C-alpha cells in the first residue's frame, strides 16, 4: 500500500493468505458498548477488525469512550469503573470521583494497583 492510499479516510485494509484473512474497515452503523446497562462507549466511527479465526472486534475512537478519555489526564494506561473494579478489588486503587461525558453525577474511577501495593 502506498502512503497516498494510507492517508485516505475510511479506506478498508485487508490482507489474505491461503489460510488467513483479515479486514479492518469502518463500521457502517452506530455501535455502543454496554456493561450492566451502563453505556461505556457510543460511536458512529467504530473500526471493525474481522479475522479468520476469531470473532470480530470493534475499536472505538478515544473521544467516544467515557473512561478512556481520562487516561492521559490521570496518567494511567488503564482505568476502570466502580462496577468493573468491584470484581477485582485486591488489584485496583481508587482515583476519586470524576465527571464523565454524558453522565450527570461524577463517578468513582479506579486504576490497576502496582505489584506489591
């Protein structure tokens, strides 16, 4: 693929061999990611990766994911909601309450705890 092809927006990418094929393209419809009824991400700009041997995977733009947009601000590579963190309390630390896009009340946000912490 030439650099001029790479710069075109929404250009599908595909690769094929005899036993393996993948495509990476813009999903044509609105996609939401829900956890226990809470919307974590909602976007019309999702990229869909389809591979031969595994189920399709959706990649959301960072700006359309409520919690991930805080990663740079808080200096943490992975952040968790309170609902998700409750499943692994021995491995997380609270970063306090933070305002999330589209949510009226601030929500408690957690980060993964460093080993031995």
